[in-house]
């Protein structure tokens, strides 16, 4: 985390120093990215001798943990709403214009891989509001040294076609563009005002410590890969076991005949002293199985992500299933609070622009509905919703149903249908009276 005095002015020298410090974290980012993509350390370990089996098996638990957690957390897209119809319609438009459901999902995934990620808001060439995500290798935020740690600068950089640094940084009022010259120094070459009234780069975090979802079990995953690979090596070893013959000397032609015909027929000599058997390596199969099973159990236990491929997972329902998913629910709750904090900054900045109907503090009325992607039991949900009618509002009761995307809209549709039915009954009764 980059922290400066609140009155610090950004210079070319200071910016280059910050970028170089940020580059020192690229090794960690690249390691975590490789783990997620299945490029694990076992694939790069020293090769064994040619005569030894050398399996390199990768079980990509890193990807499994990230994808499972985020499918549970944001597999059902976040619903953003406001009491004002005008603002609500604008929020729907912004989300569709920017494919925000996909952006949110990718942003959440990056947070689970790296522990944090960034989002940039901008005005495009057509004067439309744009929102996109940025990987942490390409950006960082500088905070002041106050107790709340307010953002001071947002920096985004990359290597251009000439392998030189290029990018931009923002304060609360303008965007300044920079490049690297032939001497390896930075220079500012352009600046433009922006309308957001704050740093238009927002940091989202997985947790306060910025630890990725699988980072705590990284060594366990590597040990699992190693244990499984050694077990595969043992299988290859037994498939290529050496034949031991004691008490007789065979020439090359006889050895080849034995190998091709797979038949042993030997006569002469002292048969009682003749030994023909395969060399056996000490069997550690049970020990290996115990280790592999223990590692698998620890990976899910420490990462707090449920193994949904467990044979017993699908046989449970209701409250028992929720208890089993409790640890992953706790992770999702932490992630939800941090994500909502980033969303608050997003819509607060949007409200500061002149191209939106959101004015002043109206952004505080925006609500976020995070829905966990639990296995749905429609019958159970409908019974709960029915029991809530008369105890809670219709909107709250309907929000229990996973098949209802927006409870408020569903209540409006129910009311519309009720009005239509009543109007039809009235017309029919009036005809009967006339007759």
C-alpha cells in the first residue's frame, strides 16, 4: 500500500519511484496468475534421470477454489436499484452499456486471484460513461497518511510498442499523461480535466489483508501435485519392473525371447537354487493415499471453499446444506462488504458528473442486492414465501424465491394482473345485470 503525506505533489521523479516499487510485487502477481492458469511449480522442477519415471501431474485446485467461490458469490448478478424510476432506468442503462454484470464478475475473480484489483470510470469519446476493470499488475492507488487513508492518486501504466513506460495518473481534478524517454526518465506531456470529483480508479479488495482465495493453501496444492505425481511414478515403476533371475546365466538372445514370448522355460543346472521373480520396490501405497487424502481435505478446510464434487454434497438439503456451506458464506459476506464499499465510490463519482440524473447525495439511496448462488429448492422456497405473506411485505416474501429476479417488479406485475382480473369481472357482471 502506497502512503504519502496529504500535501505531496506528484513529480516525474516520485512517479517513477512509485512505479518501480510497484513492479517489485509483479513476481507475486505472476506466480498467482500462473497458479490459476495451471502453470504450477511441479512443471518446472528439475528433471529426473532418463531411466526414472517423471510424471508431472497438476490438479488445479487454485482455479477450482476461485471459480467455486465466485460462482457462489456473484454467479447470480448483483441487482442495483433506486426508489426513483428515473435513476433506476439510468442505472439499468449504464449496466447494460458497460456489460457490468460481466465486469463485476471479472473484477470479483481478479480479487480472488490477487487479493485485490482495480476499476476505472471514464467518459468515452461519445460522452458516454464507461466502466472497466484493471489487473493489479497495471495499476495502483496512492493514499494519504490520514486515519481514513483517502485516495490521492490513481496510476495506470504499461510498456508501449517501444518497450518504454507509458500511462497516466489522476488526482481529484485532472488526468496527467506520461511517457519514458531514452534516458529512462519520465516526462508529463498532456493533461485533461475530469468530472468525477475523486480519483477515477477504485481499488476493490478480497479482504483487509489483500490475500487471494487460494494463497493460503498454495503450499498444500504444490504438495498435492507432488504426492500424486510420485504415486503415478510408482505405477510406471511397477509396470516396468525388472525381472530377477538368479542361478542361471542368460545370453542376449534368450533374454529377448523371454521378453517377446513372456514365457520362462529353463532346464539344466540346479533347479532348486534357481530364482526367477520381479524386483519389487518397497510399497508405500497406503502412506501415499493417506497423504493425498489428508492434503485434499486440508485444501478445502483451510481455503474455506466447499468441495461441491463431494459425493455427500448433493444428498443434503435445507438447513443441513447451509450449515455445510457456512464457511464459504462467511467468506462471501466479507467479500460482499468490501465489494459494496467499491460500488459506493463508483456511484458517488458517477453522481458528480453532469451526464447523469443522479444528483447530490441521491447515490446514497442506491441499493445493492447480492444473492448467493445456493442450490435452489423451489418447493421449499415457495412454502417459506407463502408463510411470510401477512407477516412481512409482499416484496420481502417474494424476495425469498430464487426464480424472482426483482421482487419489486414482481409485486407490480401481480398488482397489474389483479387490476385486469377485477376489470374483467366488473364488465362481465355488468352484462349479466343488463340481461
